[in-house]
């Protein structure tokens, strides 16, 4: 009488037995397999699956001074590949190259009212920089908004179309203070651009804010230092490019000497810039490297003895360590830098080193 009640149990047992006989099935091993899977889930990822961190090697970055394409320089843009002249060979040798682009990129707009000198250039200026080996330019300077808000809008559009990296200018403060980032030989490099020089009547109109386009102002030290500290968190090398100094003054002014150590304390490894139209001294501030004046570079107005003296500063860097500085002296001829040779070159390098005497900088870092 109990047999009908036992049939379901018997059927279930037969079903299990049938399944265990299917080809490829090993039911008796299942618990062991689950245990292996559980242990694998609990164990950390094995070393071979981790992406290896690239080994860092030294890289070079070359800096040139102030660039515009007015006057005798404008016709050179007809052939952008040769617009910067023979100095391009020096720029191309470096892993990175940078200049100060001291002009608005526009063919329209209204000149800033009351300014004696206003500079603008067509978008082919960006093509010329790229062709010369320049990787990034700063437009944070006292000519970056020479054609006011409409010129700024044109500049930003031209930069976007050309896909040419520019720092120190933007549609708002976040963009203006945002660093250019690139990894070179395993070094995560961040470059920030800002200006300490703006005509008093344009400071408010030209300074980028959270709701207005403009320039990254070094007069707003809080914003600039914050940008440096932020870049320091996830960069191996932090560079600040500044427009600073007093025109034709051979030694750094008080504003420069006050700001440089603040930037270094905030995390800058290199501080470099210009504005004075002449060369100023370079050297180490603790373990960081500071240049107080790169002078004119591609510029229509020059005196061979003063404003016509120029060159390329090439730094060799590994992480936060500035290994070496190299000066390639040049003279501005026909608006473009022509590298010097022979004994003239030797004297020019010695003269450049002598400019350090009034800067408070040293020839070697503290770590040495």
C-alpha cells in the first residue's frame, strides 16, 4: 500500500542517476570545483594581470619667448612650415616645446580701446607653430585679448579647429587655469599658463571667472596656487608658464620674486616666462627651476644689442628633478631667431649665465 507514495522518490533517484551518466559530466567533482572558484574569488589578482607602470626616463622641454605675427612677420604665414625660420630645428629636437603666443587669433573684432599696440593673427599662426615643432603655447599675456570678447571667441574657436593646445585662456576660469597634460617618457607633465601683467583698465574685463571667459590671472594668486596644488596631486612634473616682469628691466621685479617661491611651495617644478622684451636670469630656487625672462622670440621690433638677443632654453627633466639647463643663443633677424655659432655663441652663453647674478637663483639645485 505504500508503493504509490514511494514512486516519486524512486523516479527522482533514477533521474539523478541518469544525469550522472551523461557524457562529460562529473557530478562527484562539482563541490571541489566550487571550492576552487570560491578560493580564486577570495585571492588577490595575480601579478601578471596587473598593467605594469611605465618606467620613467628623462625628457626635454624647450622654451622660446614672445611670439606674434605682425608687421614684417605677417607675410611669413604664407608658408607656415618655414614661418619661424631656422630656430625650428632647435625646437623640434626637444620632446616638448613651448612659446608665449602674444596675440589674439582673429581677423576681426574691435581693438582694445586706448591700447597703443594691439596684436592679432589669422589661424595660420597656429599651423606655423605646429610646423615648427611647438607643442603648446600660452596665451595668458597682455595681448591675448587685444580684440576683446569677440577676439577671445574667435581665438577659442581657432584653437579648437586647429586642435592646437593652448593654456592660460578659456571660456571660463576652469578652462583658463586648466593645465595641458601629456605623458613623456613615462613622466606625467602638467603645464599651467597665467599672466601677472595686464593693463589696469582691462584687469576686470580680461580676467576669466566662473561665468566669463578671459585669461588666467596670476594677480589672483589664490586661484593660481590652487591650480598648481591640484596639478601636483597627479603629475610627475608641474610647469608654470608666466607672463611677468617689467619691460626692459634687467632684473626681476618684486612681484616676480614674491610669486616664484609661492609657486614652488605649492608644487611647481619649473617656472618660466617673459614680457620684458629682454633676457633675464635663470637658475634654481631650492630644487625647482625658475626663468625670469625669455625675451622676444618671433617679434618684429628688435635691437641687436638688447631686444634682439634671444634663444631657446632646453631643460632636461626626470619627474621632479631638473637635471640640466641648456641655452641655445640666437639673434632676431628679419623678425625670426637665428641660432648663433662659433665664438659669438660661446660669448652669448656666458652672457646669459651672468644674468643670474641679480636674481637670487643658483647655478645648481639644493639637492646637489
